[in-house]
C-alpha cells in the first residue's frame, strides 16, 4: 500500500516485510564478509585447485606493500603478458590500498572501468566521492591500474606498420 508525503509517493511496508528485507541484507553482508575472511600469506589448497596450469607463480605471490602518498600503501603484482603463454614475459600491475579507518571487516577491490580508468587514482584522489564513510571505515579498499594504464606496465598490441594501415 502506498501513501503520500506532500506530492511524493511513499511505500509502506509491513513489519513482517521489513524484517524479511533486514534479514536478507544481514545474510548478504555475512556472506560477502565470509568471501574475504582473514588475510593469509599464501592461497589455500582449495584455492589452488582452480589455478590453470602454468599460472601457479602468479596465484601464490604476496604483494610487498610499502607506504606511499596520501597515507596509503602501494605495491605491484606480476601478471602474464599473454595468458596463453604463462611461462613467457610477465608485466607489473600497480596496486594501492587505503586502510579501513575503523574496525576492518574485509577488503573491497575498485575496478575503475574504462577504457583507460586508473583504480590507483580513484583510491588516491576520489575515494570520498565513490565510497561512503561507513564503507571506508569497514573495508581496506584496493585499487589497481589495468595493464597499460597509469603506473602499470605499458602494453603495445600492434606494431607501427599495423597502426599506419
């Protein structure tokens, strides 16, 4: 049943429906929190079962975080230049981590979208615009620069002659 406040329609929910919505939200938050759990230094055996052959060295790396600008930590992660040849050349992906300002319950990763978006810039320069104070208090927030963007390794996909054509 809907009512009106001034000219704005207002939805009215029964207590029973409100409790169901609250319970659903609580279960969702608990489930998402369980996905992040307590950080470990190495992947679990179960996580390693799903690793494609040849990519093990990338899945077992642990970023070496160092202090960087704006009170955040920075690191790099190594990824294959060509996933169809994981034993070939590796490139670096830039990472930045903003620590939770309150009681930490997990980690959120920021994908800047694109093309050309920098997750490092989002976390460093725009976090207050993209995340609420509640989220910033509860989560470490990690951004990354996709391959070829910002501080990550530049990637050339075509040779100059192909560009000319």
